[in-house]
C-alpha cells in the first residue's frame, strides 16, 4: 500500500475526526475508495472504535432512483443507524463523475426530502468528508493518475496544526473587522462583516471544519457594493462557467455577464431572492493546492484565491439571534488573488499579491 | 448487464425475500458483488422498499481485526440498524477466498462474541444469503469464469415453485417416518427421525429457507447406527478432506478414517461431545447443481446427494420442548447417491440410484 494512503487515513481519524476508543463510527465508502477504506479500518481498529461500513455507490443509487416512483419514505433503519453514531467518515472517490447524470431532478429532490432527517442526524455527528484519488477524478481534473495522486496528497498531508495557527491570525482580523474590500484589475468590491464570526476551517471537527482537505477562513458578508470578476473556471450544474462578472448594488446582483455559461449563471441568480446575495466570503489558504481540478472540495481552498458564494450563509458565521442570507443554493465562485490584487480590512491591506501581512515578501503598498 | 443478473436479483427479492413496499432492507454487498447489487437495487426501487447498502469487504474486516486488540464491544449503531430492519440481503462474492486467512482465530472469535446480539437481530429479520459469481469463486471451483457463471445461474434460476412442490412430498414422508436407512456400496446407516420435523428448503423465507440457491430437504436424526462413506471431497478448516468413513455406535462416532485430511477430521470430532453425533440429515434435490465447487452453499444442495452434518441440529427440525444435538460446530459431509444406493424410510425405498419414487425410471427393487 502507498505509504500516503496510510498517512491520509491517520490524518482523517486523528486530526480531522478525533476518533477515540469505543466510538461508534460509520465508514461510508465510495466505489473507488476501497484502498483508503482498508487503511482507515486499520486506524479505527488501532484506536478501538466500532465500525459499520456502508457502500456509497452512485451506480446503486442511480438504479434505485430510476426504478422508484416518487413516494419516498424516511428509512427508519437508516435513521436509527445515524442517530446511534458518534462519527461518520465519508470516503469519496467514484469511478464516473457522471454516474447519476440521467437521474431525473425531481426524483432526486423527492428522495433527498425524505432523507432530510437522516441528513440532519448525520450532521449531528462528528462527520468528515474526504476523497480518495481515483482515475475518474484525475480525468475530471485533466490530469494523469500519477500526477493527480501527488496533487491530492499534497493537499491533504499538510502540517495542519501550523496552518491552523496561521489561519487563526486571519480569523482574528476578520472577527474584529467591519468592512472588507477586494481590489484587483477588474474588481473593486466592498462588503460589511460587522459582527460576523469567521471560521478557521482547519480540516478538523475541533475547528468546526468537516472537509479534508480544508484550509480556508470564511465568514458571511452583507451589504455588498461594487464589481468583481471570477477568473477561475468552474462547473455549475454540469455547465462550464468562465470569467463571471457581477456588479452589486445594495447587497444584490444588479448586473452580470460571463465569457461562458452566462445562461447557467442567469438561472442560478433566478433561483430565489437569496441567490442574488452573497452568503460567504472565503479566503483559500491551502498552498498544497496549486491548481484548479474542477472539484470544489479542493478548488475553494486553493492558496492565493478568494471565493464568494451566492446563496445561503453558514450558521457558524452568525452571532446568536442573527439571521444570514437564506437560499436553496450555495454556489462558490473563485478569483485568483496571486497578482495585482489586494484584500483590505477596514482600510488596512491584509493580503497583497497573495502574500499576507505576516509573511515574508509582503508589501503593504500603503502610501 | 447480463440478463441473468437481473433474473437473479428478481428471484432474490420476490421469491426468496418476499420484499414488499415500505420494507426497510439492508443490502450487504461483498467486494465482488457490485453488479448484482445494482440489479437488486433496481428491483428494490421498483418494489418501493427502503435500502441501506453496507459494504461487506473481507479486506476491510481483516485490516480492522488485525489492528484491534481483544476488547471488542457490541456496536450500538450497528445493533440499531438491524433491530429496525425488516430484511437483510447478503450478496456474497469476494475477490479472494483467503482474504482473512491470516487473522488470528481468537481475535476472530472475540469479535464474533461481541457481535452476537447483532447476529441475533439479523437472524430475526427475513434474511437471505446468495452469491454473485466472481473470478475468485470460479478459481475455488476449478472452473473458467464463463463456465462458473453458467453453473451459478443454473443453480439459482430454477422453477422454485415446482421444486418446492416436489420437495414437499419428501418432507411429508420424512415427517411421518420413524427410521431412515441409507445403503450404498460401503454404506449402511440407520437413523431415527421419530417426531422430527423436516424443512422443505425452497430458497424462500416463506419456507423457512434462507439460502439462494437452496433445494434440499433436511431433518435432525438421532440414534445413528452403522457405517457411512462420504465420497464427495470437501474443504474443512482450510484442509482438503476426501473419502471420510465413519462408524456409529449408540448415536456416536466409534471409529473413523479418511483418505485425506484424517487429522482435520480427528480435531473436528474432538471439538466437543456433540461433534461426534449427527445434527442433520439433508437430501440434495437441486439438479441445477451438477458438480462439486468446494462451496457448501452449492455442494450440499446438489441433486442426487445426501449430506450428514456432525454437530449442532437446527431448531426448525425439533418439536417444541425437544432438545436436539448441541455443539459449537456444524460440518456437512456429502455422499453421492446417484449409483448403487438407496434411501429407505421405515423399510420402503424412497430413492434409488438418484431417482425418487415419484419419478420416471424409479425402481423400488422391492422383492
């Protein structure tokens, strides 16, 4: 077994999920994640945890959903499983990113509605999502299998403790700040973050962070004004979207365009009222991720990028009693900030051309 | 998809497990059983059942058991899952029949003891075990993959309704009978079946039968006297065993030999007191199974064979209040009855040279 698979498993079990002896763990294994599951089972055995292994096969889901009529119930046995679980480890990594492409959207949504109590029970556990590098994901990323494996492990096998400490500095600045300004060649955007709480997403349940890899600090902005261009290409609802431009007035998208996928963008903005407002400002700080791979788990954490999400805000960013932006969607759009750009908080430059102010090579540019 | 995979799935869901709309089903999928699982999921979707898919990977079990110390607990979440399940469908078919060969026996037993309540909860459901033909099982059978697939589907895709009716005739004779005598070239064995209940094992929970394929009628004998030779080769505890000869006196094995595996046989007989007595007399009636494949799920149901098991008797064969033979083991030994042999019940020949008395070509041989 590749030594890195074992390291991935140990990072997941110890750093991310903090599994302890006697815990009841559900291990969810995608079709292509068998090898990682073997390594995770070994780590869980060593820690003395109890394990139920579920098979998250998209081909099985597709066959079931195709055949089922639209009268789904909440499966009581599945609910009982998750209500009695302490942790859920999702090992992603399929064999075909389009495995469920021909499942009717309404059937999919009806099934998801019936499973909502199960989703809530799962979200009530110490859950973590990660991904095993598969040929299918390499293909999606436009990479060879070998190169993709290197990419994934560079993203996952970080010194998370030290990254968490670095990200804590940015969290503190955001927590104390009132206004964020993002400036680059075609971007000049202002957002209020007054009273909002930033999440130091350090790939561990101990930091309210449920993705491995992670490596971003995010908060919930409001009252957005100005223009922004997202130059990192994305796939949204199956369509390629490139060079999205948005102009905000009074917190809402007042005008927009895109080099590719403009119709998809228009549909997205029309979803509901909240889809025209921002739900998230995230700052990618994982420099192990150095390229776009068309997988949001990785893309949004890429070092030297900033992402803004249209739609729903995360509760973790809102002080008690405050209601954030609400929407059925949450779609991240990403912009490269490694050159000709700066991030200001209350008029002070915190990041310029990808360098944070606590890093060597940072130039504040203040006159 | 091979049409036969879909037929297998439909036989499992409709004939064997009798799944109905709204039932909570656990679908347990071995490493090599993915394709059958897709077909079963489709059938379950059509019936409107609810499904949790678990991954029964022997490589994952091995890794977990290897790493775990001997202090297993009963996983509460797993228990909750099966206590809320109506049916469990076990889709066997691994990728290596020796996948767990290097797991310590004591660790395996300690884990099994901790999981006993889960096993009981599973056995309390409408459970069915079947197998998807894999290359590993073809190899164990000494067959090509293509030929093994034909073999498996010949065994599984039967007219079960008509076989159940045929087997009902033998059940009636056994239920009414007092003494069974098995005679062939080197065999002359008498057993009491007075008051015992035969099971018409027709591969359906409706017949108290939990294997697909099945196709045997079995009961619990007592007071065995005489000699018997088992000429069908077997693997017992990993050892090849051939031409076992047993002599019974007063219901117990008084002498024994084997052409191969005699030590394994001796160890088996020494397990406990019940291991020297018979727990089962079974009559194989599935003529779709026409060869030995070193897999007891198939071998013991082979048409024109009789098997006797050393060890534990099944409760289903015992009238209320009666205690059958008890033992930690239940090991089937099989003998070919297609030539020079007869099965008598209370002095009347019921089967001669593989023909039952209700079949064409049957010669009673009564003088």
